[in-house]
C-alpha cells in the first residue's frame, strides 16, 4: 500500500563572494514514499532522500553535498505506528575561499507529512580566503604553461598544442580554467623563414601563425591570455638539411592598469637550419594580449 513519492518545497544553498558573484549553488527537494503497512497496521517510510534541482560551481570552486538519514522514530502509537526519519543535507563550498558548510534537515513521515527542522538555506556570503591557496592579485601578471618547447626537431614535428602553450594570468592563479569568458583563439598573419643556397635552391622553410585565447577574467576583472603559441603552416627540409624550431614565452606583463589589467606575453619563435651549410638561426617575436590585440616585435622573416 505504498503511496507517493511525496515531495517537499524546493530549498537551496547559494554562496557568493564579496562582489556578489555566484560561486556555488545547490537546490533540491526532499522526497519519500509513505503509507506502507504490515498487514494493515502502521504507516511507514521508504526511499527517503532528495531530488536534485540545481548544482552549479564556478570554475575555481568545489561543491560537495552529503545526505544523511537520522533518528528513525515512531510518531504514532503502539497500536497505530507512524514511522518517520530525519533526512539531513549538508552543502559545502570551497576553493578560493575557506570551506563553508550549511545544513538543512527535514523529518519525513509515513502519513505523508513532513516537518522542516533546522535548515540553513538561502544565499550566503564568503569573504575569508582559503589558507590552502595563494592570494590572487589581478594587477600582477604571471606566466603559466610551458616556457620553452620544440615545435620541430630535426625535421620532425613535435608540437603538442594540448600542452605546448603559455598564458598570462593574475598572480595566485595556477590554472587558466579558474578564469572565465575566454574568447578566440585569435590568429596572426602568417610568417615564414626560408633558407636557400647560392644557386637559389630552397634548403629549409618554416611558416606559422601566432595563436592565443584572450579575454579571460577573474570575477569580471581583467583580460588575460591562455594557450598562446603557434600553429604550423609549412615545414620543409631538403634531404641534406636539418630544420629545428624552438618556441619560448617571455615577459608576462600587465599592459593595462591596476584597476583594469590586461595581461600579455611575448612568444618567440627561433628557426634554425643546418646541414651542408653552417647552422643559421632567425628569430621572430610577437606580443599577444588579453584584449585580443598583438604587436610584432623584432622579427627576422
């Protein structure tokens, strides 16, 4: 003779930072089946728990939810028992801020009724930074990613764009995914370095574009850079020749202001050719910025 499931109103716990940015949110309803009896005696509860309505976490945050069942009680009489149990939901948020937990308890009963117990629900502010994380300074730009890597090694492409890149982000940020609103990738014009012998025969050639994602911000502040590097257009080496290409990231800089930072980083491409002739290297540098712009520096192409 089970009935239901019964469902409570919706409850939620939401955490925001001092700027009003939503960090985490969890919304749910308590649910349970009721009315089960033993040969016509009693009203009992089963499948008591929750249905999830909303679960959200900002990129830098971690949301954890634990559900416990507590205190099975007979809320009726010996002759007409009514079983009931407390269902307790604990919602925790942590990341850039110290871990905070809010708890909400509902008693659900075999007659289909319920009673809300102590319940911390609604919107809560987080202001105390986590002791486990470095303080974040949006005005100071630091580099993440790889500082140096080979794109071509002895004529063979070795570029892996999933790991071979650099970024310019706020001090204290360790992963570009802590920022949001990324745009791009942006792409530069094509540049090339070509080596020929005295007869005009092409020995080696390398052509590429500079690429980067831009516009990432920290809670609406700043414009930063990630996945800055190159895309290979052409790579050629005559049989007697050897082509090597090295990429470096240099000088992470704030090109904006303290209040409105714009991160940027220099990407330097070094193209070397050697074989029958002495090894020769040409270098080209591009500054890529968080507002999507770029500036060509010294470039032998």
